[in-house]
């Protein structure tokens, strides 16, 4: 099973915070033994989006 994570930043800035990066790493580690792979984590802001995979943060 594969999944993608997604959330918005109400501030409008889609830059991932350290908390976003750490949470993503934790979810990836926890989901792997369950057979779930996380392909990306997208953060949506007012003027665009960020992909943690595209930024090589996961």
C-alpha cells in the first residue's frame, strides 16, 4: 500500500518547518513495518506548494 501526506499552512508559506520534516520521518518509520510506503508529503500554501520528496527532505 502506498500513500501521500498532505496538509496546508494557514500562514500561506508552504515552506516545511522542522516539525513537518520530523513528523514526516516518524510517519515513514512507523508505517514501513505495516507495509505502507509514503511517497511524498505535500504542503500547500497561498501561493504554491512544497514537496518534501522534491526537496529531498524524505
